[in-house]
C-alpha cells in the first residue's frame, strides 16, 4: 500500500525541518471509526515513519470533532473476524513499538478502540471536549494492559467493567490525559511539543523508547483482545 491513503492524511510539512510527522484519521462522517482499511493504512504509515531516519516524533489526531469512535462495528457483519483482528493487532503494535515518541492530539472523544489507540501513545493532549469511554465492554473484553499502565490497575478495572465516560478534567487527574489545551487547537500545541521533543537526536529517542518498552507490563504484539 502506498500513499496517498483513502482514510488517513499524512502531513510531512514539519519533517525536513523539525522531524515531525502528523497522521490524521480522516473519516469525519463516521466519527473516524477505525475500519479495517483505516487500521491497515495507519499501521502502514506508522511503519513507514518508523523506517524514516528523519522522523523523530509522530502525532496522531482526527479530522472533525471526534478523535475516534472506535471500531467500525458494521464490518463484523461483512468482513472475516480473523482479518479484522489482524489489522487491529498490527495497528496496536505499530503505535506501541514505534522507535520514536508518539503524541495523541485528541480533538474530542476517544471511545472504545479509539480510547485504546490513544492510551498506546506516549503522550496524550486533549481539549475540554475530550472524553474517554469503553462502550464495547458489553460485547468484547476491554483492552486492559495499556489502560492499566496509564491509570493503574484499580482504576483501569473500574473503567473497563463500567464503561463510564471520563471527562477531560478527570482524565487529566488520573493519567488518561497529559495536558488539557485551552488556549488554541490541540493539534497546534501538539506540534509545538513534538518539535521540542524532536530536538533530541533520533538515536537518543530510540534508546528512551527501548527503556519504555522494557518496563511495559503487556506485549503489544499479542492479539488485541488479550491485551
């Protein structure tokens, strides 16, 4: 698969001068639902940026007013489940094992698989409209490991079992958000932060990411529903 993608925008305007790549989920009419096609495109773009020696930070964001509503559930009636989960596994691993830092710029709610995608990132910036929830809890086991790494096991169990909505202020207090951006678009602040991080040489960033990986309590390469 080669760019341009159907449901993903890849912005490399900051790559040459600042080492930053911006990946934007582009299905606003579907609340950026993570279809099999979009997950495959995102995984490919992340893998490509991982191989680019100029890339020193990646930003994930969404088009419109929702970061992502999670999986496109309509596909479970039309696409083989093995295929669907394989693209999810690949996407998760591409985020969590990326050799340089990944920043999630959350332009609104992150639900279900969208929340999982967000917590796999190293840093999560949100605005006052950013919320997290796991409505999928009534149909699938909630992805637990990355969530527990962010908020601790006790809170992660409560969120996974209840699926309740976590508003931005609480999200900041429990570790789901790193920062709430009030004075400008969240992507603008994410670019600023990414440029600052990208001042560090790539080899040093890769060493730091390996440290992060070494202390992780879950394996991002396993099947999504066992995370």
